[in-house]
C-alpha cells in the first residue's frame, strides 16, 4: 500500500476531525474543551492550519468512542480517494 506524504495528510486529518465531531453531534466548543485546547485551536485543526498532536488524537478517539485504528483508517481512505 502506497501512502502520499506531506500535504495530503493535513486535509485527511482535518476531514476526520471535522467529520467525527459532526457525526457525534459535538459543538466545536464542547470538543475543544474535551481536547484541552481553545476553540480557535480546533478550528485551525479542522481547517488544516494546525497539526493535531498525538495526545489530542487519542483524546479525540476517547471522546468520540472511535478506535485509533478506525480513525487512521478513515484518514487513509480520504488520502486514497
């Protein structure tokens, strides 16, 4: 399986974060609080202007009750089209 590097990951990560938030019915403020970041930080992540840390990633998975494997699988699907 080939993966594209660099700029292709940010849209996939932001798409999964935004998608999980919407799918689970969270408002930005609520998810940001759970992640321990300001709302504008979450907005930057969702728009591909800020990286998601590993700690934030695992918190996202816990909050949304989606396994890390499932979250990464969703990212790969977005990259591969």
